[in-house]
C-alpha cells in the first residue's frame, strides 16, 4: 500500500462518522440508517436465463447503474433477512 493509498484511507475514515464510533457504543440491533449510515435503495431482481440458477440485482437508479453497481449471485445464496435476523 502506497502512502497515497494510506492518506486516501485516512481521508475516507475521517469523513465517515462511524470512524470515530466505538463499536461497543453501537446497539446490538443497530438501525441501518441512524447507526450505520446505510441508505436503502430499490433494486430489481432478474433471473439470467430459464435454465440458470444465477440471478442479477440491478439498481433502479440509472446513476448507480452507470457506476457499475450490480450484484450477481446464485439463487441458493439468497435468503430473507426477515427470516434470518
């Protein structure tokens, strides 16, 4: 890792309010938005082909799609977060 990379990492960490958070201060079941700075996004699930077990998630936002945001997964790797909390 170069010194530029380390400086970039420090800049990212200092801009993220979680960088100064002690994990012991975060609730056991944190609120994704308030405690972890997550932003919920709408994604579309598409099956790649009829005989394939692969799926692709594409963001509904064209801006994110232009940023090459997508997820490719095997259907067996998916689970319901409601069932696995």
